[in-house]
């Protein structure tokens, strides 16, 4: 593999890692993963456990 391939692969891995990290941070803050509200969602009980 050439150095150009490694650079592109590194960029793709960095973007993927950033998306995963932002998702984890948002989950810890209690933010929804989608832009719609949780009131009508069928999966709201599995996403946000009762405290």
C-alpha cells in the first residue's frame, strides 16, 4: 500500500472515531440520538431508563 492509501485510511478512521465519541458523549449527557422527540417513540423505555 502506498502512503496515499494510508493517509486516506487514517482520515476515514479518524472520522469514524469522532462519530463514535460524539455519540458516546451525547448518550452520557442524556441527549437523543435522533432529532425527533422521545414522547412518541416506541423505544423510549430502552433508551432512557427510569431513575
